[in-house]
């Protein structure tokens, strides 16, 4: 039970694996497997988030910071020896957000299996959905502003990719999708500026 917080990197890693499989092998696996791999990654991340909730409730809601050893010293800057650790926080707020992100994300993945049926870029769509989960989870679990910023930027990129996913549909619809994606990207850049000023 005490080692449960060490599972928090898995919440990000599992959707990352789903994304990678669908990006590289999705076309070969076919629609059925691509959809279920993406959905299984989201559901497994939800189950890990639920385990982290049980840890918190059993430990008086004490927050824990986890530093994955394989990402130790991921960013060192110059001779000033400035090191920004890759740390993930397990507390009431982060676990609540993990449950929301992975729970709603799982439902979206399952719904999209039917909704996207027959689309020629089906595996890519599920890769983008998994990527969205990865960056959203980095955003809500990050223990420093730089990690949050990485997550924020990734969420902005995924929004652009998902909103403009059907850019090549019939002339009017495809153009509207592309325009909406660009608008989302521009508005996110305004948010980026505000966040950078705050950091």
C-alpha cells in the first residue's frame, strides 16, 4: 500500500504506449484492434488513478511527490547547474483530476469506436486521443511550473490535431474544421503568453 504512489508514472506511461502502438502499427492492426488498444490504455490509466485514490483515503489524504528514477535530471541548464526535476504530485486535487481526465477520456474512447467506424484514419484518431490524455495527465500531475507548461502545450497541440482532424472532408466542412483548429491554436498561444509571464 505504501508503494502505490510509485504507480503515478504509469498513469502517463500507459496512454503513451497506446499512442505509440496506434501510430506505428495501427494501420496493420486494423480498426477493431486500434480502437480497443486506445480504449484499454485509457481504462487502465483510470484504474491506476482509482488505486491512487484508495491510497490517499487510507493515508489521511497526505500528498506525496514521486520522482521517476528513469527521468532523473531530465533538464539541466548550463553552468549555473540549474536542474528542474520531473516530479509528479499525488494529492487530493491531482488524483481527482486524474480520475476525471481518465474516466471521461475512457468514455470518449469507447464512444469513438462506433463514431469513427469506417474512417480511413481511424488508428491516427485514437493515437491523438491517447496523446491528449498523456499531456492532460502531465498537466494535472506536474509538481513544477515547467511540467505544467509542457502539459499545457501538449494539450494545445492535441486540440489543434483533433479539431482539424477532418480537414480533408467536403470543401466547406474541411475548410471550417481547419479554420476552427487554427483559431484554437491562436487562442492557446494567448494562454501560453499569460502562463509564461506567470512562470
